[in-house]
């Protein structure tokens, strides 16, 4: 998150996500977050938000991404894998 300027709706969602995590105790040390990634905007944004949160909160958790192959959307699977790899997502 350092060096990233969040604006507009992404900033609002990021803040609401942090509030929900704190208010409802949604994460604990050692948790594993399993995210189904289809290549669509919604799953990539969710993955990205969790990756940003990982660097900003004192809770240590792992993110595991699972590719969901839908037959109705053409996805470049190697590019998708390359999207999550720099963040050390399994």
C-alpha cells in the first residue's frame, strides 16, 4: 500500500473493508483467505484489496488464490497467474 494513492470508490471500499475486519473480528493471526479468481474485475479487486490489507494490518494471514475456469469468458491463464505472483499469493 505504501506509495499507492487510493481514490474514489476503491478508497471507500478499502476503508469499509478495514472497518468490517476490525468491527467483526473477521481475521486472526494464521488465517488463510481463499479467493476464487476468475479474471473478472470483481475477483481481481478483492484479491488486490486483501493484498494491500496484508501490508497494513498487524494480523498475519495468508492469501490463497484459486483460478475458476469459466467456459464463457476467455482468460489468459498465464497472465492471470502473473498478476498474483508478485504478491506471494499461493
